[in-house]
């Protein structure tokens, strides 16, 4: 018996949502296998628009700008996977996603070195007042050059860096610091293994000890409700007046109003921020400070890395819709494989 394949039969293409603009070639590839509802205009959805956009789709590619919770998931009965194009996933209410039986994924590893590079770059720019110096040049102040009156910075070499959050990115920053002859101390929920501490030449410290001792404090830990405002006026008061504070993790870890006050009052030397409470808004008092370097959440933003993040998010989405375990599944309890 000959089996005839009806090549004209419509192929079922699962519906997916791509909630932010992605690289056009990646989108074109997705369109070969899925019915794609995309947002290449990149206007951020309101929660209500996101909830509507999720109705009827089986998978969604989202980023930190999309909060996925019980409200946005209501009515999304076909949804099997939400794939974040980001390693941090504080935009996910994981218990609510899990309760809805939806897989949640993120993009670890592919951005570690790029983000560590940027953390170190932001530290250097902050300690050596590179933004202020550029403004000085652009304002035609170079003729005021003097030995004592240039923007004088703080040294990195042979100083102490205190890293709060010693995961993959924190360890990457520690290894970069070693090549500057820096002394590395760290604070983390759990201590590293002796082997990992040795690889980073890092010494564990309590948060208070780290804040008192470090010349440069760098935050690289995930945001949770428990560590909201973990750096506020009280913690800043422990820091040296010559210290810098760098955040490449998440807004909300620092009390931005307290930080602005401390910077204006000279309580610490300077700050470098890639992330903000309520971003893309920036606290107006921070904008008034000259001793701060501001960046628009770009720590992972190299073309190579952003492409790798999109590719990994797509791999996660495809695996979930093919009935396979996504490579970076966050809520393993949903996996029924
Ligand atoms: C991440 O992946 O968590 C970075 O902050 C980039 O969004």
C-alpha cells in the first residue's frame, strides 16, 4: 500500500508572541515554524495590553520590561512557556507562573563575560571620573588644567573591591580585579567553595564588614523583595567617604533617594549605576549629581551577546513547544518530561 502525503494540508503553526523587537533574521526564522505576533515597533506593552497579547498564544519571548504575573496570565490558557531574554527574572512572579503550569526560562551564561566587562568599565569610569572629565573638555574648561584642579579620581589598583553577589558575573568581576592588583572581598547568600574562593583570590566578609572596608562596592546580586533597598542611608553611612558604589544588578537594591542625598552631601565619593528603581525613570535628584555615571541598563549590550541571548531564549521556547526540557528552565517543577 502506498501512503500518500497531502502536501497541501495546512501545517499547524503554534502561535507565539514576541513582546519586544528582536533581530530581524531571528524573527524571520521563527516565522518559518510559528505564527508570530511580534512587536517590532518595540513600544512597551501596558500590563493590560500584555494580558491581551498573551491570549491564545502557546509561547512568549519577553524581556525585563514585561511583568508576568497572575493578572497578565489570566485567560492565557494555551500558554506553555515564557522565555525571558535576560538572565535576571525579577519581572517573573515565578510562583504564579508555576501555578499556571507554564514553564519560565532565562538566559544565563551567555552574558557573563560581557556583563562583567561592563561592571568593571563602569567602576573605572566612576572612580576615575571619566564622564565628568568629558563634560569638562566639552565645556571648554581644559585651559583650567592644573595639578590640583583636574577631576581627581580614586585608584583602582591595589585598592579593595567588595563584591556583593558572587555568582557567575560577580566572580567574573573579581577575576578582572585581580589583574589590577586589587584585594577582593565578597558577600553572598552562601559562601563559595574553597576552590572558587581560591580562583578569585576572594575573602568572604559580612555585609557590614565589606561596606566598612571596601574602596569600591559593586552590586551583582538578583533583586528579591527581601533585599529591596539593601543599600540605604544606614548602609551608605558605613562606607568610606572615598568609596564608590556600583550597581549592575537591578534597580531597587539601592534606595536611590538616599543615594542621591549621600552623593550630594559627599558621604561617598561617587556612584556608577546601570539600573534604577522604576527604570526607565531615573530619580530626579540623581540626575542633579555630578559625581555619578549613569547608563541605561546596557551591561549585556554587545551585539554578539544580545544575539546569543535572543538565540538562547528561542532555544528555550522551541524546546518547550516541542515537548522537550528547555535548557534553562527556572521552574523545574512544571516539567513533566
Ligand atoms: C539581564 O540579563 O538580567 C541583564 O540585566 C540584561 O537585561
